[in-house]
C-alpha cells in the first residue's frame, strides 16, 4: 500500500490481489465493471483508495 499520509492511502492491483487472494483478471474485472472504483495513473496503472477497498469489503467479503 502506497501512502504519503493517512488520507492518501492507495492500493495497486497487485496489492489487492494479495489482500483478497484473487487473480489479476478478477481485480481488473471489478474495476472495468465499475464494481470497484479506481483511478488511473498513466494508461495502464490503476490505484484504489483505502476507503474504496473498505467499502467493497464491507459489501462483498464475508467474514471467515
């Protein structure tokens, strides 16, 4: 997770893959389907804010 301060925490696709034990294709599909809000850095790189990750997890990830 990259951060310059607590309000700017963002995740890369690779970090979300590790956090959710998901394939790259799955994370990118969530972004492309707009089920996970992300912003672009350049033409290929995506970043997802901590707030968005927590929102998605609260709505979609079941507790173990």
